[in-house]
C-alpha cells in the first residue's frame, strides 16, 4: 500500500500503525539514552577517575552532535529518501552505543557519544516526517500522540532504567541495551517502512551548512557551559554564544537567497507553523527546564535514591498516557486553539505546588501535582506539533520537521541551562561552615553543599541543626527556581492564545510546491 492510499482512510489502519511502531522504537532509543546517561555521570567519574566537568562532556558532546546533524536531516531526507536515511540513523546510533560500552577512557567515551549523537539527531526529525507523510493530514494528531509517548515517558523511565542497570549489572549495559532494540528497529524498518522516492535534483546548500551547523553547535556549547561557570560573563560562555548567534543570524539573512536553503525559513510564511513553533519553544523552555529539577529535588532535599526519584516521577507519565490518545483524536477534529489552553491550565495548576516545596512537603501532594501536570502535558506538546505540521505540503514536511526539532533542541538546552544557573546561584548564597573546606578545590563548604552531599550518602560529620538549616536552604532554593519556571509557564499562555481556533483545511499528501521560490501555501481556514 502506498502512502497516499494509506492516508485516504480516516482510520489508523495496520500499515500506518506498523510505520508508527518503527518510529517509536527509534524514539525510545534516543530519548531514553539521554536520561539514562545523565544518571550514570557519577559512575563515570569513579570508573574513569575523571572530574565532573570531564564526564559532563558525555552529555555536551552528544548535544553538539545533535545540533550539527539536525539541520542536515531535511535536505538529506529529500535527497536520499526517508527510509534509507532512517535506517542509517538507527545503525549509527546502535554502533555508537556498542562502542560506548567498550570505552576504556573518558576521551573514548566522549568520542563514541558524538557518533551516537550523529545518528540520534536524525531519528526524531526523520520519524516525524515519516509519520506525517504516512498518516496524512486528517490523522496526524492521533499518530503524533503515539510518537509523544516516548517523548514524555523518556525523562521518567530513563532514571529508573539507568539506576536499575547500574545497580544490578554495570554501566556498560546502559549502552548495550540499545543493541537488541537497534537490531529489531533495523529489521522492522526494512520491512515496515514504504519505499519513498528521493529528489536528487535539489542541490546541497554547502554555504548554509557552514553557517548553521557550527553556529548552532557553538551557541548550544555556550549555553550548556552556563551551569558550570554560573555566569554568562565567563569567556567560554559569551564568546561561543556570540559567535554561534552571529553565524545563525548570518544564515537567516542568507537563507532567502538560494532556491533550496539548508533550512527553509520561508516556511514561517505559514501562520500556523509560526504560531505553533513559537508556542512550542516557549513551552519547552518553561517546562522542560524546570522539569529536569523535579527529580533533583527528590534526590538532594529528600535524600531519595535514583530509582525512588524516578518512581516518584511516574504519576506524571501516567497522567500523560491517559490524555495523550484523547488529545490526539481531538486534534484531528477540533482546532488545537480550543483545547491546548485548558491543558496548559492543568500544567500551571500542578506546577504551582512545586513553588511551595519544603523539606517535608507531602509526597501525596507532589505526586498528585505531577499527575495533574502529566494530564496537561498529554494535551499540549503533541497537539501543538500537529498544528505546526498539518498544513504543510508533502514536499515541505521534511523541512518543517527539521525546523521544529531545531527549535525544540534549542529550547530544551536554554531551559535546562537557565534553571540550573538560577538554582546554582541560589545555593551559592548558603552560609559557609566554619573551618570546613573541600579537599579537592580548597573552597569553603557551605551548609547547603554539605546537606546535599549528606543526602547523596557522602560521609559528612554534620550536627542535626546544621543539617536541617542546610536542607531548608536547599529546599528554599528549589522553591525560588520553581517560581521562575512557573512564571515562564504562565508566559506560554501568550503565544498559545494565537493558536488556530478555526478548522484548517489540510494540505493533501501529493501536493507540490506551487511557487517557484518554494513559498508554502497558506492554509485555508473554515468555520
């Protein structure tokens, strides 16, 4: 069955669901891997006798590889075909995973993580392109809901899986677990994905690549260095962010000159795409940044293990699983501008509870709040993506998916760095313990730092009063940071108010670019 035939029915048939299964497998690998590795950073420090700054490069290198390859995925999908490119991405990611498990030094591990990132960076934009083309405009909401499950469950399941594998086996298995999943995904993709026609007539925008890929990588490197330095005035932060921003701005002005730019910013002429991507960007900065700190609160203030912290986050995933299928179905029938604001209200209501956290805040309250946030997340993220991609032509789908993924990657990096810097600056205001210094750095040990180390199991000779003061200061620091996140969540209501409140007439799958310069057609709005 061809993609056009599969899309002709309004029902999700077996062929479309098989295609969705391939994409979900790839998404599970790439998204779980990020959170699983973050749990293993302390283990890498001890195994490779490395500093935290060194092992953090296992995350930074992966992120920079993503930023480098994502802009290329739209052109490559049109040039070589999505099926072949998706299988190559799975192969690169799986090969990188196996090599990571064989690393003997931290340098080797970082290099192999970069290889992983080159494959992982293509999995999500290609997956979105494949599913959008397979589902057709009338079913994209329901199929996007399927893709959203690993996107929302990854940050929750990753710490649980990572903690269990490290405790019961070894750190090698957080990478080796990708081998059977990758092998299954490769075979599954070969048989399930339909053959698609490549479009070799489009020339590669080499000049655009030289500006956009290094520009994004440099900018995100500067952003990811913020938590380590604690200030934007640090040389390696502001210089790389400035150079990266200048390259990206240069690309923006340049991109309107070639017929087929690396990233087609002409797509922003489509009002739905523009409003949806702005809404998605603000949402990701607000929620994903602060959301990464929820498990940190359980670890650093409440002294929970990594496994328990992951389990305490489970209500959020359960809530998302309940609403996501319903939200996907509604996105195909009701304009997202009428449903997303209600879902965002649930997120804001649940988020508010975390602005009140202390050292003994009820777990029932926090888990209930996470559940309510999960209900809201299930009705927010994927419907917004659906609105962004639904009115694009068949030809523009790959470029639109690339654009959405770039903004998503930038948003998550900026959000995580911003929240980490705010939390770190708050913790730095803690009272130093008289006569106590860090043996590695020689710097004074604060009550907050000692309390966090104590909760992590480090031998810290603290009297109960000092420990309690330290924990209260840490809890207040988290509360202040969550207030900032809450304010950003409220800010998200502004772009969401402009999401379409009338039904769009979706573009048919076999549509082609009407304008010679590649201008996307404006969707027709009907009552």
